[in-house]
C-alpha cells in the first residue's frame, strides 16, 4: 500500500500437509482437495519475504499472526525483520470504551461493509480498511477529524437554512435540528470527539431539507415532532388592578405569555421574570397604594417585553424558492396564522392584505407562537439574519390606500 492505495497484492491457499477439521472447512468454505493441490509454504516463502521487505506488517492481533508467520519462516532459515502495526491495539488506544474490538466490531464502528468473512483475502481487505481509518484518526491534532464515511456525508450536504436529520443504519433519526446553515451544523455535529465516539459510530446517513429561513425550519421541525406544550405562563390581574404572573395548564390563550412541555421550565421562566418585590406583592397586593400598583405594573410590563410578540401584527419575509418570489410568515393578533408566497412584483399588495396570499393556514398553536416569539427576540442581535420584519398596523377593514405599515 502507498498513499492509502493498494499497489500490489498476493493471495494463495497453502497446503498444510495434513488433514483439516470439518469445522474449519465448513467455516471457510475451502475443501480438502483444494488444499492438497495448493503450493507448500516453502514454495511461497520467497514471495512472502519479497513483499514484506521494507514494509509494515499489518494485522488484527498482530502478535499472534506475526508469531505464526515468523515461526514458519525461521524453520526454513529465514529471519523476518519488519515493522508491525496492530489494528486491534491501535483501535483500543484511539477509540477506548467500545464494547468489542473484534474485526467485525471495528468495521461496524467505521461503517465498513463486511462480506465473505473467515477467508484470508477478504479479511485482509477488511483489516486494510480499518488500518486506513485508524491512520486517519492519527492525523495531526490541528486537523479536524471525521470518520471517513462522515466525510462522504458532508460532501452531499448543502449550505443555508434548513432541517438536518442524522440516521442510524436502520434509517431511524437519532439527531434532528433546525439550522441557520445545514452544512456548518453537520460539520460540527460529525466532528470526531472522544466523548462522542459511540454516538458517532451509529450515524450512517443524513437527510436535509432546505427552507431558506431558519425560522421556517424551526416551525416545520416542530410540526413533525410529537412533543407538545402542556404548561403556560399567564398574565392575570387582581381586583385592585395589580398584574401578576401565574403558571397553569395550557388551556387558554388570551393572556398566555410563554409555554413549554415541562412545568418546571415554565416555573424557571417565571423566576427569571420575578423580583423579590414582585414576589412580595403577589401576596400583599391589597396593601399597595394605587400609585405603587401602577408603578409595579409598569415594571412588570417592561420585563415581559422579552417573552411577548413586539407587535400584534407582523410580516416576517425571506427569499422564496424561486428568485422572483418572496415567502412570508404572518402574525395577526399576537398569533401566527400561516405561511404565504408572493411574486416580488406583488409584494406591496401582499403587505396590504397578506391573508389573500397565504398558501398554508395554521390553526392556533402555542408551540409555533413560542418559536416565532423566541426567534424575533434572537433577531435583535443577529446581524446575519435572512428574514425581514415588517410591522402591520391592523387587519385591513377599509381601502388598501389607508392601510399602513412600517419597517423595523
């Protein structure tokens, strides 16, 4: 082998000069007649020595194989002096923690297809493939390491916003994420790290769906997920006008501020929005003056800006699947209503009446609302955003000319 490629090869059966057990013949598929008609070892020794001269002897459990070969060559008066490389020992060194280091197990880790096992030539080829991939892991530490079949996966992945799914050999999804850049996410996820060795060995293929918008990717991924939000953070008001936050089952939406599938996560969000003063007046609100109530309501409203839609009616637009199209997501009355697409020449009309251009209308979904709210908040400090935000005044009920909008 030179530069990872086979430049010369040799294979031959060897006459053992004795009868071989039926178990071995059955395992290998070789007949006694084939062995009896094969060359003796002393006939093959010169060729073996010539091939090994100046090269490295590679084997899976090299101590055993080298000892057997050296013993038979020594009996003929030859001395075997070559470097050795054990794929079993090197695998244990570079990939510690695997349940097994058999040749089959190593091939499974590196996603090497196994066939015709227990014959010398196929086994040698499998060992060769394992050897190449172990050498890949021995690359300088400054180089980003990937399992070879993961490098092939990366070659097929496109750049841009979308959904990335990584699958095991049974085509079951074991990783799925909405991404700003599908390629960069895959590149980082597949990067070889010691603590991820078992997880990485299970990844056999990848699928991706380009969406042109990370926000749309998040929404589509959520719609595919069976996980739903069950708990919500609500804004309530006491008899004296004091506004308070409380956690409840997700059953109402008029005063819903934030939602999650986990009750504990909702309480965590509540704690981030509460101060010691806020906790005090939850229980002692009746003792506050009107001015104090107004002041604390103002403080609470200010804190809630980070978990609410910034405006009741919003158009979130991004590039369409065709160069002359614009796609958009419509928020109407603090709720996401659907997705639309419009020709660029008709964009001004779509701003006036976006409902007319909706191609997908979505029923009320606390999950989608939460995704869009979180995304709008993240866009404030994201200079790489691919979406444009337009604030609408209200749902049009009169002529288009009187319908106003503004860019933010």
